[in-house]
């Protein structure tokens, strides 16, 4: 495979913006380690939430979480690096390696300035930071390692992925809580339009340490349910909160023409539209006012050039908090008010818990698999759906089904007022992408 020269700007011709397509997917999530294991969980509509066993979490107001018990860090990360980094970085490095393998893309075969890393981050290396701070306060400064300064930092996963794979393209970290996975992908499209042909985007989260749960518990939104079925029931009449989770996904995003020239083995879909808004209503919770959320959806659809009747599936944010589910329902109902038929709404997050940045990255990966295989997934753990959502023209999908899926809208919200929406659609075969 020949090396590409450094990209200095768009090469597709005057007035044409390069299409950003996804050619590789890597998943580390409660639904599975690996793309197909995750996809099997979604197709089977299998809830993968379980009791927290690594420590006693009863004092934090939550009993179950979306955990990744099958993840073996040493399968992906050198033991010398393990002691320098946090679990969320291990997961990002693993997902990145799987995504690159899936795309058959080795950054070493390309100009180092032609590959960028733009991952999202949520709580950073919270478990590592807790261990170091415990040492500091219990035994003094000499108990703190030099790695504390880099392991907890929000950009740690971006930096470690860039170092491991020798990339020198623009490096970024997006910190917008639950919306971060989509925002990183939106940023990836922007980087590609500016001339860098390949971007590693998405993100993972590992927010199940005592410190991380203490921070999340301040919001008072944890579900008190003691088992998988009684906790985190998005869009249900009995919804009473969410459960946290770990993991996420990393995606290889490429300039479509560059992917064609190198012979990429597949294109899962195109990032056709993206928008982000902010409602500035709270520093600790998503807004219960649907206006800015609905605006993000409308802007993303307009950016993609698709109408409300063109959307085959919506993957919702699915907060699992009754007031926030109500706000999302109102936002989607407003945005799709002109649609002729009910819009199918899925929420695979109900199977795994809310993964912060990893959740929206995983939702995007799931949406691309829906395009690939023609599957409409369900609202995970849907029980006793609140009828108000159907009255707004939303079909809460109860069971996965086969269907033609060409356009998917993915939505996400983040604590602090972040709203993001992304349109993913089928992309024309690579050989049709003539420069």
C-alpha cells in the first residue's frame, strides 16, 4: 500500500466538499467486545445490565450498571502502558485497534499527517485519579506516581491513540458529556473537509469507580431498581431514572475519495448531516425545554438535505428520566410534525445503560449496522410505554425487525445543556465517487 502525501486542502474540485464516510467500527461495550458480538445483542434485544460487583455501590443510590466483564486489557494494551493509564483509555485503545483492523487501515502505511485522532471524553481517568488521590491523602506526595498527570486528563485517550499509531494529523478531544460521541464525529467531518483524509473518532467511558458514581449521584437521576428489568426503562410510564455504564465505540472516518483510492473493504455509511445546539439552562442536567433539542434535529436534517419523510429510523437519547423522556418526545414530535407516518424510534441504550460519551458513539455505530443489514432495533427494556409518545407520532419500536433502512437520525444530549443530532445514510459505491 503506497503512502499518501500530506493533505493541504480539499482535492475534490472547486465547490465540492468531500464526503465523510465510515469505513471501520470498533466496539467495547456491555453488549460485547467486538462489532458482531455487540450487534448480536442489539438484534436479540438482550438487556446487558447487571449488579455492580467490583465494589459496594449501595451507598451511591444505584445497584446495577452496564459493565464489560469480557474485556481483557492485555489483549490490546502493553502491560507497561497499563500501569500508566486508566480503564477508559484501555477501552479506547482496544476499540481503536478493532476499528483500524475492520477498515484495513494502518496509519503507518500513510503519511502521518494524513491521520487525525478526535475522541470524546467524559469523566476522564476517574479510577486512576481516585487511586492516586487516596495515596496522596493517606500516605503523602511520595505515594503519587508521575503518571497521575497524564492518566486522568481528558485528552489521555486521544494522545495515547495518536502515540501508539504514529499519527500527526490534528488531534482533538471533545468534552460535551453524553453528546460527545456525536460531536467527535461531527468534528471528524469538519477535519476531513479541511483536508485531512482520515480521522479516528468516537469515544469510550469508564465511569463506574466510586468517585465517578459519587459525582453522578449528585444529579439524583439514578434508577433505584435492583435488577436489570426494574432499572432504566426509557420511555416507559414507570421510568424512574438511568443506570450508568462503561465502554463505547471508535469509528474510522475517511474522505470518500481517499477511501476509494486505497480500496477500503467497506463503507458503512456517510455522515450526511450534523448539528449541535446548547440551551444553557443548567450546568448539571439536560434541559426539560425541548426547543433547542428540536432545533438541533431540524438543523441536522437540513444539513443533510433530507426531509422528515426520508428518515427511516431515529435512535433516541433515551434519558430514562420521565421528565427528560417527555422533553425528548416533545422535541422529536415538533421536529417531525410534518411527517405523514409515524417515525420509528429505537433506543439500544436501554440494553446497556448510559455510557456518557461512549453511548452516543455506540449509537452511531449501531445506526451504521442498521444501514448495513436493514434492521430496525428496539427501545431496550421497554415496559409499559407511555402513550403520550405515540400521540406525538413516535413509534417506540418494541421488537427488532427487518426493514429498508437508508437514513438514520441519531440524537444525544449531554449534562450542561448540550444537544446533538446526526444524519447517517447509505453512501454510493466507492467506484461511483468520481473526482
